[in-house]
C-alpha cells in the first residue's frame, strides 16, 4: 500500500472540539457545526463540545486558548470567518496561537475545493496549525467547505491507520482521562 487506510492497524480515536465563528448563528441554525459533529462521531472520534463565538479576535482567542490548554482536547475544528469580508477574522485570531503552521492544509483545501466551487475557492483563507500539542483546523462556514475539509483531508489524517503517516503522532496523547 502506497497510501491510504491500513485496515489491519488499530484505530485510535481523538477528542475533538468544534468552534463556530458567527455573529448570527445559534445552535438551532448552525448546520455546519451539526454536520461536523455528526461526521466526527461517525468516524469514531470522541466529540468534546460545540461552541459558537462571535466574529471577534479577542473572543475567538479566548475560546481557542481554553481548548489549547485543555488536556482533554486533541483537535479543534473551526467553521466560519475564513472569508474576505470585514467580519471574517478567524485566521487573524488563530494563526498567532500556532507553534507551527500546517501550510499544506491550505494548499490541499484549495485543490479539493476547486473541484466543488471552482475559482471561488480563492475567497477562503482556510488554515491549520499545531498549538501546544493541539491540532487546529479552520474551515469556511459553508456546509460544502466543511464537507471538503473534513471528508477529503482532515478525517483521513486523523485516522491513525492512514499510511504512510497521519497527524495522530503529533497531538498530545488522546483520551487523557
């Protein structure tokens, strides 16, 4: 096998928190967060919680710093605030928290997204990084952006059986409880 899931290996779940950046969404109207939660559970990972935070740099940093410091959380996936409008501040809020950026994530996201939304992918500033042993992925707020990011990039890389390697070795050991 050159790359892909090694079905003979053991799956190791990680604990994942979801953060939605929005001034307008509620838990009832947040379809991208609900989609992420469903996908996380279906993949066999441990779902920590879903939080909605306003499009405010300080508020976003406060929430993310809490998850980065939480020994129970291995991964944070955000949705929203990655566009180019005035209220889209997710990259500005989160990138300074990274110990290391995962530059390839943005490249891969745009490659995948090009196939579903065409050149409109240029309007996304999807980013990812590692902060204190916690992986952070910032996706667009659309369901399509969440599907592209989770289904085609994040989910396989959070599967410990993915060969030749996955992100699992980079995160603080899962299931610390």
